[in-house]
C-alpha cells in the first residue's frame, strides 16, 4: 500500500513540475524577420498629431498629403530618406507643416535629408557612402510627387473683395484643408529648424495648372531656421515665399520647370548665398504686395546660370511695378541673346541694385532693359565670387557636376 501511495505521489509531483516548467519557460518566440537591405519602409498615411521622430534607419513613404498639425513636432534624423508616392489632384503627396506645427529636420553635410519620389532607388546605404544623387533618375525628371510646405503665423500682404485679410489658403493644397491656412500677426513665429535638405522630382499638379512648389514658405516667421537647402527638378517653382519674415541661407535651385526664386505678398526676409541653375521659366519672379501692408526683401550673394546647352530660362528677372526688393552682390551669367529684365526697373522705384553683374559686354548691357537705361548698381562683366559655392559640396548639383562651370 505504501508503495502504491509513493507511486501516486511521485506521479503527481512530476506532473506539477512539468506544468510549472511550461508556465515559467514558454516556447521561445520566433526569430523576427530580417530587415530588407537598406532599412524598413514605413508607410505614412495619417496626419501627425503627436511628437514623432523619423529615423535614418528607415525610409518613410508618404501615402498622401501628410500634415504636421498644430502642437505636434516632427523630428527627422540626419541621413533620413522620405519618398512620396505618385499621385495628382486630391491624391497628391506632400509633407505640410501646418501653423503651430514644427519640423526639426537637421541634416548635415555628411548626412543630408532627402525628399524624393518612390521611383527613386536611393537607399540609406547610399547616404552612408556619401553618394547623395539618385542612382536611377536623371536630375531633370519632375512632377512625380508633391513637395514640402511650411506654413506659419507671420504677416502677409493679401486681400479679397472686402479688403485686407490676415490669412489665406496656400496654393498647391485643396482649399478645403484647414491645415493649408497661413498668415497672422507673429513676425517671430517659429516653425522649426531645416538644415541640409534636398527636395527632388516633385511639383505634381493638383488641378487647373496648380502645382506644388519644391519648398513653399507661407507666412513663415523669422524664428524658423532654414539653412542649406537644395531643390532639383520641380515641375513648379523651386522656392516660393508667400509673405512671412523667414530668412534662408545657402540654397541651390537646379532644373526646376517654372521659376527658380519666387516671392509674393511682401515677404520681409533675406535669401543669402544662393545658386540658380537653368529654370524653365524665370530665374526670379518677384511680385509686390497684394494688400495694404508693404514690406521688402533682399536677395544677396548669388549666382545665376541662366542657360546651358540642354536648358534655357526665360526672363532673367521678372518684377512688378510695386515690387519691393533689393539685389546685392549677384552675378547672372550664361545669358542668351534677347533675355531681359521684365518689367523695366525704371517703372519699379522700389527695386534697387548694389553690385549686380550681368555677364555681357558693356555695349550690350542696355539691351537687357526695355528702356535701354541701366539702373544704378548694375554692371557688365564677371563677378565669380558673388556666392560661396564651397558650402554646396554636399548637394546633388555639386556631385553631378552642375556647379563645375563656376570653378573654372
């Protein structure tokens, strides 16, 4: 009898130990799937409403118009790649920083942040190796996705049938999207920090000839830092300011299909140290106030390569009678016969020049101006040190050789 009880006791003890082992030591979880070469692809299909970080180890694919909404901050690590899906009209893809939202996109010269199309095969290992150009797309292909829009609360000069307005809807975004409003009364508004970013192959059409610029700055305040930006092959403008007070330093605009530098609604900032290369339309399209508020801006330390063997721009500078702009230390070279400054600066009293050189013979300089009168501060000849191109070594434009003509 004792042996029988002992047997039963041992059997029950064994079962208890076995069950305990199953509870304390579950089957190991399966090994995670290995990441594809070049990092994982993260599809972004919803607006960003909380603080979010995008890491360089992933590729972020924009599945639509993605807004960083009021109160949220999007941080993008240096070396990160963002790719926009194909789409037009209401399906156009873009990254939009709404008023009150912030973008902290701080790339470096060794690890820029790249905004491009899903058709671009550039991968994180290319950035790590120092190869910042597309491995499969030429730098004259545009309209494959949208672009980057930053909107703020700084003053704009705008009006409608009832008079001045403080805020309006940005072009390139459907007017039904409340995140597309910009403008206000805060000159020092801060939308974040944008450094070493390259925006490529964008400018898709949202309808009725309304395309998205490479970099749109609507009512952006001077609390925002924008330094070292490149826009390549955008279907619409390269960089366009709509009012605001933000300054931009070190910019390259190359092969855009419309205007390279465009300013509207009394932008009150400075573009300092820039290179423009062969836009499809105006090198500069500079409009005046659209409301009673008047402010001016400065374009200084810049070089414009107006034409190449492959591409030609239209007017060298396009201005309005009410434009308020000061040009300082700018050189415009590779000028084709017949290219002019339009409208004539003689009809625009608030357009001024200081050390602006057109690379033509002295005898040909008057022909650039419809009246034949050369404004004060404009000269014929070369001014090759107008911009410091040494800071653009990180750009695809530099790596492709588009700046080589300036090194000769």
